[in-house]
């Protein structure tokens, strides 16, 4: 199975380099395995229901529970793969904890030389930050690529499900394969864009940018381009 092969490769890369990025990448491939398993189980359950009216008594899960688990794992796999695309491969989005002040009239006060000093309390709120350094002048293309990647990730996850008889629809398999080719080309374009931005800004003097986090999860940074390899994603 391709996902098991990629999972093994990611674990081997982690053992060699000790970079956490490979472990999180391995989790992405691991998340596709339950989708395949529960899809096969649900297909078997459909056969039992068609023949005898219900699944065998020795099964621990009934058909409705199997379907719920399948939906859950499809959702996890799709969202994890989508987030990996835009945050790790494209470096477009990051989540950071930003401190925010609380307006509280009952906040503690300190007296210093007959003056009241107010120290507003702060809480950390997770905020989504978009990369400010872009190659394409129009942000519209980045928003559109994120939207299409999200949509096509969900569509491609359905192909992992053998119990969905898409072959009954004329041209459905060809259409899904065509959409997946399109998604991979979009992935390559914005992966190259990310590497170009990293190379250019790392080559500038005093290249320290708060919103350009190109070294996520212990990724080694350098002034040279990293190899671009399209992974066998689900």
C-alpha cells in the first residue's frame, strides 16, 4: 500500500535527521489508513445487508456506527492534509498565540509614589497569520488556491472509499483523476513559490522577518532551494 510505504519512509527520515516535521508528515499518511479500512468494512457490511438484511452478530459495530467512524476518519484525513498543504508545504498560514489585553474595571492596582498603576491582564489567543512576503502580486490567487486545495482534498478522500460506487456515474473516475492532476499542479506551483520566497529573503542582509516562518517544525533553513518532490498524498 502506498500510504504504508510513505509512512515508513517518513519514520526512517525522522530516525536519520531527528526533525519533527517527518513525524507530523507520517501522521498525515497514517490518517489515511483508517479511511481505507473502514471503507472496506462498510463495503462488506453493505454486502451482508443486501444478502441477509443485517451485519453478523459477532461484529462489534453496526452499520450506522461504521458509517459514522468512516465519516470521522475522512474528515480528519482531509483536514490534516489540507492544513499540511497550506501551512507546511506552502508556508502560507501559521497559527500563533498572540497576547491580548482584557478590559476589566476590577483589575488589580498597584500604588507607586501616590500614583495608581494599572496592569491590564493579558491572555493568549490563537491567531491565524498569513505570510506577508508573496511572489504573486495579487492575493486573490493565493485565496483561490487555498479554496481549491480544500475542495479537491475532500473530493480526493472519497476515492479512498471503495464502497462508494463512483463507477456508476459516467465519467466520474476520469473527472476525479483530472481534478487530482490539477490539484497536484497547483501544489507544485505554490511549493515552488514558497521555496523562491525562502531563497530570496534568506539571501538578503539582516533577513529577519517576524511573519516569514519558513523553518517550521525544526526544518533546516539555507540560502539554497530545497528539492521539490511531490508526495503521494491521499
